[in-house]
C-alpha cells in the first residue's frame, strides 16, 4: 500500500494496540531480569515481537504525518531493525527502559495524531467506528478518541 496519510489511522491503532499488549504482558515485573526469566521467556519474546510490529507500522506511516508530529520515529524503526536482525543480542535493560519510559509517550502521540486526524477530517470516522467494533482492537481506550458520531 502506498504511503497515504488517510491510511495512517490503522497503523496508529495497531501501534496503540501493541503498546497496550506490551503493558499488559510486562506490568507485573519490577525489573528486566524477572521479565526476561518468567514463563520461559514467553512474555519477553511476545514483547519483542510486538516491538517489532510497532516499528513495522511506524515505517508505514506517511512522511506527512511523521513530519508534522515530532517523535523519534527513526529510533522506533531502529529498535525494530535491531530486534529483527539481532534477536539474541538484544539488551534486556534497553527493552525494559523502552517499555517503561518510551512506549507511554508513543502511545500518547498516537492518540493525539488520531484525535487531530479525526477532527480535521483526515481520517474517516466510519473506519474508526468499525475498528471500535472489532475484537482485534480490544485494548484501545476508544473513550480517549472522542468524536461526534
């Protein structure tokens, strides 16, 4: 699919969904070692996979969106590349720091872009409503995306 700003809505919703799942999979862990060792690394491996998907969806965002909304997008994609190409060499402390300190701001940025995109009629409200009804997007707080139906 060509990079078109109107398509950014689904990529942003995916990013939020993946972040919420990462928070769910990691919120009971106080340190990176425990996260890494628990459940035979199942939570950790799931988180790495979701971080990869966040980076992948970030690469699909339009240049217009990335230019208008300042965020270290290259770092998001860089982490994706690092995980995808050097899976065993990933520093668990960096992953833990990313979860605790970087993902909350990325999530808020994604919500902001969607809210403004809806209010400025860049994104299709009916598309957002259909995602709200989808089981796939079950971790998104649609109340944060207030708009008139």
